[in-house]
């Protein structure tokens, strides 16, 4: 054990820190947006990320593009034009009628010859967001110099290469609001000390005895490995900036993330997918997951009340070392942007 301590509580209450997290810290990383299998060739979907609306399109030859939902003419929000025979094939501006295709190209320009300057269809595009496909997810990023995805998720690919490259076919999702700073929720999901107590009848039964817990760490990623039976392990990965991936071999994959909403509020977003379960079993699995997340909601919202005031935290336990790991990386980012304490 090192003599590291937890982050001080003021970092959970400070407006400048909150802005740093949204504008700097989180932009270094790739964010899993949807499962690849959720979109079909020729389709365009709308998804929200941190309150902003995005379009994800998949071309006929399966190339993926992600765009901001903002019209390049005067900034209006755009709509997906859907008809029964033409599901989600074009993007329409309800303000002056410009229309875009799944490559973000302008296809319809009303009163084209009446602009102050000469305007052609090829002059205007939807603004692209960096995106890539890795494993089962479409990932996005908002920086010119993101961390490489290979560095960000090295332990996931290294430990679960087979499960990572499965074609997942059934999906489910859920979201809720947690009345706490996102870091309290993230810390809690990296906290393996509380599982045997707070989740005695739920998650603890899946993860098994503490004596079997094994840990691995890389620069940006950590994992708790717990044996499920004599051959297979359950992998609980902690990823930056606020993301968790749990791989249940033979069952499926669970993504949990805590995007911030306000300084004292975040979303709980879960997505799960399976290649083997039927829809009913996937929904039953989701109900089990929601049970332990409900237990966590009570805990994190009670911790938030304490973090609001001046409060010095106790020492970390060995089973809280994944919290210390991500907090050390977070501190490095704070320092790199000139914030020290
Ligand atoms: S703002 Fe979209 S067409 Fe004018
Ligand atoms: Fe928990």
C-alpha cells in the first residue's frame, strides 16, 4: 500500500474545477456513444451526449460518421426526416429548409440563387465530431489531440479480446439522475470495499469472495478480476473519464457512465448488450443491475451531503485502490492545466 490519500472534498464543489472537467479533462478521452450493432447500414440516429444533440450515420458500406446537430446556415437544430419507406435517411433544417445526407453534405438549398454571395451545395457541411469504432462501441472525442484509444482501453482489449470483438445483437439502456457530483458516483463504482456490505445480496453475489479479488492497472485503466467459476472471470474495468465496463463472459457487456449535468448532479447511464441471451433474459439481467445501482444511488446522494461542507476524509482501504488509481491520473491532468493544491 502507498500512503496516498483521497482527493480533497473541495474539488467536488468548485465551479472552476467543474468547468475544467467539462472543457479540458473529459476532452482528452474517447467516449463510447452507442453499440455498433445499434445502427444499421443506411441509417441515421440522433443521440444526446452531455446535453448536446449528435447525429450518427452509417453508410451503405458501414462507414460511421458523427455530426453536431447544428445547421451551418443560422445554427438551428436539425430534424431527422423519417417516413415509413425512408427511415432516418436525411437531416432537415426546420428553419429555412436546408437538407443534409448521412455524409453531412448539403443536398437541398431553397432559393439558391438569392443569396448575397454565390452559394453552391458543396460549400456547406454538417460539422463532424471525431469518431471511431473499437470493439463493440462507436466512440467520440472533442479534441484535436485525444489520448489514443489503444492507451485508454488497453486492459479491456488485453484481458477480454474475444468478448470485445463479439457482434452483440440485443441491446438495452437506462438513464437516471443522481443528485451528486459525478466524481462521487465514479469513485463509488471503483470502490470494491463497499460491495460486500452495501450490495450483500446483489453485486456481491456476482463478484464472489473478497479473497479472490485480483487487480491490474495501466496508465489510464484499471480492472478488478473476480473468478465466476473454474474457467471464467468477471472483469470490472474502470475507465477515464467517468466510465465503467463490466464484461460477463457468456452473458454480455455492461457500460456504466456518469456524465456530469451540474456541479452537484450527474446522469447515471447504462447500456447493456448480449450476443447470447434472449430479450427476456437481457431484461432480467438489467433488473438485477438496476437493483445494485439503486443501492448505490442512496449511498452517493448521502455522501454528496457531507462533501458540501468542509470534511476531511479517512484513509483508503486496499479495496479502494482503484479509486486512488483514477484520482492520481485526474490529479496529473489538474496539474498539467496549472491547478494544484
Ligand atoms: S438555419 Fe438551417 S436552413 Fe437556416
Ligand atoms: Fe456500489
